[in-house]
């Protein structure tokens, strides 16, 4: 089965074709960073307009790269949520229209389920069950994954998502948009342990996260400090250490609680080098194994949507004629 995947949940247009027999055939991502940079964040109306401009040319290019035509497709998957509703509607409306015209099944995919399954695009992939840490600009989730569609939410952020905390802290340091990757790059130049920022909720009995207080602690330091390049780097390093320590601690607790030996990380923040290194060390010490997608599949992309859609279409699932788009959508509402 060849499935076209369409991702338009925020500020990346992602298109891909996945084949159930041969794997990923072609994919491309266009990022709108330059459009939103002057505003310091994503402007939903501009995001949706740019999706409209890019989506059809990208589909044509991907089909050409895969040496396929629309008639060779057996299904279409699109991001149905969560995300920016106006952006989601662009991909959803086109996917549903194409599916109707081609008379092939169409399926709306949960964006975070796709991130959760992104490591399945690799040659070495986890087997069910496993624990998943999903870390992005809008979400921080710890999930017990029994099988496709069988998800138990263990914990989540009670305030800022971890990616949001990265971006807001980067803004405090005067770093350009998008701030998260810029802060991580700056942290590589900083000294370890120079500032002692809190590790929020690290000793709480649950698996929830909180990052707003950490951001406030950085603000207090920034307000009093003379922000030389070296001090900025030290602040960035200490902030990153606090975030990574918190995430690693919660993942360790989740592995012990579930008695599972496989940990998956996904989402944009899963590209962070320090996070990957510390999680790998923790997993090794516990006799567990860490899985994560390639860097190109950490941020939003069509490949993860095509893969996830393909797995569900193979089970006979598909949408009716209703165009489905959900700005908020819990993973626990999904079934297999």
C-alpha cells in the first residue's frame, strides 16, 4: 500500500509517500522560519496561507521523485490535530478532496501519535510495549505504549511544554527565532553547573512536569546579570542541564514503574544532543535501550504522518466524508 502523507499542523509543510512493502519512498519538508522570524513566533494566518502556496507543488515534486502518479496511491493520511486549526484545515481539506476524487481511503492522523511512531521509520525500531517521551514546542508527554492505539498517559506538563520553555528562555537571552535550537547551540559553549537552576517536580511522586518556574528562575538571573556572550552561554548551559536532568529523572521513574526496557523519544526537542546523551546513559545503566528518529524526522514532517496513516489504513480504518480537524486531541482517545 502506497500512502501519501500530508503534515500542516503548524509552520512546516511536510509531504511524503510511504509504502507498506518498501518503506519511505520520498519526502520533503518546507519550513516557514523566515516568514515568522520577524514576528518572533508563528502567526497562524500567515502559516495557513503559506501551506496553501506550497502544498500542491510539493505533492507534485514528491510524486515525481518517487516515479509515481496520483493513481498509484492507495490512501492518503493527513494531520487532523492537535495544532493550529487554520493550518490543519489546509492539509485536511486537500487530503479529503484528493481522496474523494481518486476514490481512495483518507485518514486523519493524530500529530503526537505520529511523533511517537517516528522511530519506526528507522531500520532498528522498538518493539511493543515501550515508554515514550514526547517533547515538542506544544507538548511534553510520558506515555506507556502497549501497541498501536493503546496508549496510557503517565504524565504531562502542568504549564509550559519543554519546547516552549526553551523558546521563552532563548528570547530572554536575546536569541533569534526559533529560539530552542539557538539556545541548545549556545549551551555547547557554556560551563556546566555555573548556575543552579531548579529541577521542577523532580521529587514529586507522579510523572508530571513543570517548566514555568524554571523559566522564572532564568529571568531573575538575566535581570541581574550583565549579559556578556560568556554569561549567556553559561545561562543557556545551566538551563539546558536543568531541563535534561528533569526529563531523565522522570523517564527513569517511568521505566521503573512500568518495568519496561525500551524508551522512545520523539518531537522537536528530541534532537537535543545533551538530552539524547543523558537518556542513553541512563537507559544503559538500567539495562534498557533508547530509540529515536533521525534528526530530519524529529521536527514536523510528512514521513511520520504517512507511516502512521499507512499502519491504520492497513487495519481498514478510514474517515467518512467529514473533514476532521481538531486543535486539541488527547492520545488516550485513540484506539487501534
